[in-house]
C-alpha cells in the first residue's frame, strides 16, 4: 500500500513538472493564436473594403456612361485623388518605356 501511494505521489510530481514546462508554451500559443485571429479579421475587413471599392468604381463607371458628358472640375479637396491618378499614369508610362527599351534592345541585337 505504501508503495502504491509512493508511485502515485511520484506520478503527481511528474505531472506537475510537465504542467510547469507546458504552461509557457500554452501561453505562447495562445498569444500567437490571438495574433493570427486578428490578422485574419484584418484580411477579411480589407477584402470586404476592396470589394466595396470595386463595386463603387463599377457603379460610378455606369453612371458616367449613362449620363451626359460633363467636364470634371477639381478643387483642393481633389488633390489626393489627382495625385493618385497621376502616379498611376506615371507608372504606366514608365512601364511602357521599359517595354519600348527592351524591344529596341532586341531589335538592335538582330
């Protein structure tokens, strides 16, 4: 009987040591899980935002096609949109220049 109690006591000590060793790992995993859940939520929100933005752009394009041609006027509040549009155009111009340069190099090699 004493031997049985001693075995159980020894097993209890082993389990307590194992628990002490595993608790920090559990906390790390919980923190990592929370971070991943937050990232997942952020990605969902970003995807939803982009979907809404795409729909808004589509709706705006439809309205512009149906309506009479109106010359767009811009004021200072439109500056960010103009900068964004200009950057897009400059990016396309740069891309086309790169393509042109590569084509010229290919023609020169021949």
